[in-house]
């Protein structure tokens, strides 16, 4: 499973670092941008921290991580900028982009 985790972090980091979105995000018309700068690209450090946090929460496998991930995903419903924990950590936000 370490190879899967490493691949997911690498894919997320490279996709966000180069294009500010993954293939799936492109298909649904969203992208990741720095907080309050919806037209800017995500830098490499935020791309890495967001990808790492997202991967740990979604693929961690521990019960506590599953609970934290459920809480993180629920933040979309009540957070003013609809940010999840990985977004808060990386100071990013998801925006609509064609």
C-alpha cells in the first residue's frame, strides 16, 4: 500500500503543481487555487501539502483517520469557503474553472 500512497501523493502534487487540478477536477470544471486568489496557480509546496494531507486522510485506513476524513468532507457544507482540512492546511480553495 505504500506504493499506492506514494503514487497518489505524486500524482496530486504534479497535477496541482503544473495545472492546479487533477484530470477528474478538470472533467467536472473545478480547480485548486490559493485562498483569495482564484485565478492564480497553486505553488509546489501547497500542492504537496494538500496532496499529502488528502492522501493520508483518504487512504490512511485507521479508524481515527476515517473519522477525521468524514469531518473534513462535512466541512464543505458549513465552512464559509467550503474548504476541507487539506485546503486549510495548504491555504488553498476549490474554484470553478472551465
